[in-house]
C-alpha cells in the first residue's frame, strides 16, 4: 500500500508536467528536479544523451528538468535545431538586448531568453525594412489594399490541333467559403490574336452561391486526366508529365487576395500584377537536386515526374528573388550585430534564428503552397512528410502582415524560445554535435532516445529543402 501511494505521488508529477499550460511552471519543474536528484547516486544525476536527436524534443525536456543534455545526429539541419533549442538559450540567458536603444527603452531586468528574443525581433525587423527597400516594388497593392497572396495555376498547351489554347490545370476554383462571403474564380474563353490558338482564358471573380463550384475537386484536373476549358477535350496526365519534363509547364495568374474590412477581398488579375511577377532569376539560387530515388520508398515521385528536379525549381522567380534577398540580409545582420557590440558567438545565435525564419518562409513561400478557401490563406508545403504536386498555388506576400509574411514567421520564431523556462539546476548549455551514433562515445551518460524509424519516410532528403537555404545564410 505504501508503494502504491508513493507511485501515485510520483505519477502525479508526471501528469502535471504533461499539461501544456504548465510548460513554464518553475515550481513544478523544481519539484520534478528534486525527485530526480533524490533518485540519483550521490545526488548527481548523469547526463542524458539522445544519439538520434532529430528535432531535439528529448534533450530539450531533459534540460528543462535541470539535467545536462547531450545530443547528436547525422543530419546538419537537426543539429542546428538542437543548437537553437538547447545550446543558445541558456548560453545567453539573462542578457539584455544589444540592438541600439532596445535595452534602454525598458527599465527592467531581462530574464531568461527575453533579451535574445528581443534582439531576434529587432534585427529581424531591420531585415524586413531593408528587404522592402530592395524588393518592395515587386509587391503592388490591389485597389489600394495590401495583398495577402497571388493565386496562380499551372498551364499546358492543349494538344487538340483545333484548339491549342493555354489550358489552366486547376484543382479547385474556390477562393473563400465563409457563408455570405463566398468567392470563386470564373474562367471565360476570349479571343486574343497574340495568344496560342488565337484565344486565352480570362479569369473573373464570382460571389453568387447559386453559381459556385459544387466541390473542392471540380476544377479541370483529376487523377488521370485534365479537361480543356475551351474545347472540353480530355487530356491524359501522361501528356502533362511529358510537357513538364520538357520544360513547357507554364503558369497564369487567376486571382489576387487582399486585406479588406474584416474580410478578404478578391480581384481579377491585372496587367500590373502580372508584370510585377514577370522577372528573371536572381544572380544566384540555392544549389541542390531533389533525390532521384523518390522522397520515400513508397512514394510516387509526384514532383520530379513533372520536371521539378532542382530545389530552386519549386519556387517562382519572384519567390527566389525574395528568399535570396532575405538570406543575404541575414548575413548582413550578422555583421551588424557584431558592429553593435556583440561577440561573434552571440551574433551566430541571433543569425541562426533569423536564418531559420528564412527557411520557414521557404516552406510558406514556394510554388507548391495551396490556397485554403476555408481559412482564406496560403498553406505551407510540409503538411505531410512528402512533397506533393500542387496545380493551383498561392504566392504569399513576404512583406505583408498575413500568413507567409516575414513578420508573422519572425514572431513565431522568437516566441518559440522567447519565454523558455529554465529548469532548476540548469547551469550550462547543452552539448550538441554532428556525429554518427555508431562511433561516438557513450561514457557516463544515460541514453534516452526515439530511435530512427524504418526507412518509410525520407527525413534526410526532405530536410534538404531547408538545408539549401540554411547553408546559403549560415555557411560562413
């Protein structure tokens, strides 16, 4: 009976620790740490090692409980995430921000990671302001309103000799589904002597619920074939793949989504908005190829079979210009942090969070982000552990204030560590290294790990999507 009572007492601590609202409860962390110390030989708990650390959940939780956290992984992206989670925050805890005027603006103590988070916000805002000076002209307003996203669809030339129109490949015409605020794209085939086949598709915005599309999948493309909006002919998906592999997969602007008065407003494409996106490639883009063997053993190569072979091919030219601009400004911010009086180590930390913001923006700023008509915003690419083909896609505004913007992503990045609770007894930063579990040392540690899964998800290949951007920003 005494053992049962003691077991329940200990289990109650765990039950309280797993409640999300208690994540920063220092009293609870102190209580848990005390129990760990009681159970350890001579009151000295050993270091906790995760040799397959991945995203760093185990070392982070060990550190919050006041334990020495060690971690390693082969993947450089995973190692960087671990450094950002468990190495940098305690290393620079209780320091005031160094961005000019930021510490003086508030007369208070800067506890934990508050100062580091304030610097990430400040230098991130500096990057955003500099980016607007360089590329702001590429993102025009719509009827005086800030644009949230430009909605595009891919195209191929209709193979019917009597047609030959640039046919849109649309999965869904829907833009907004909120009751009373419905919006959708309406295609019209109109004469145009300058267009292929002498005709083109003009897009307008519809709002009448009675005329709205019947489902999310009532566009022009299905699992095995596409339908031409002009001649109504059925085009096998095999032809679309061949066109893509030959570099003849195009795109056309269907709609512009903007901020309205407590609602989204949608506009038909204009020449101004088409022209703003019609730019060349930047001088340099991230180098790297998608794996030729597929992104997991059981996946269909749904991107490569349409001609997307390089990581840079997953972005529009305007998206590449934006991301390379932000990436280059991250390197400039590193020099600015040092000029403002910080150590190189501190500049490395601040820059790492800013570079991660760039790579997160790549997740929401590529040509495989679908438009979500219920939430009325772009969705990020990695909803699952794969890179699926997307036919109509949303190009978010990185200089705006909505989903996919630098401002929103920066806020999320600094919030992720800005209020981290430091577990009682934590006195040093975690020890993170890039290493193979087969030949690293395991002396004087307790191993706690979630070992690698069977080879059913290509985590390493998928992480290269982020690696090419992180490398560009942080290679120095």
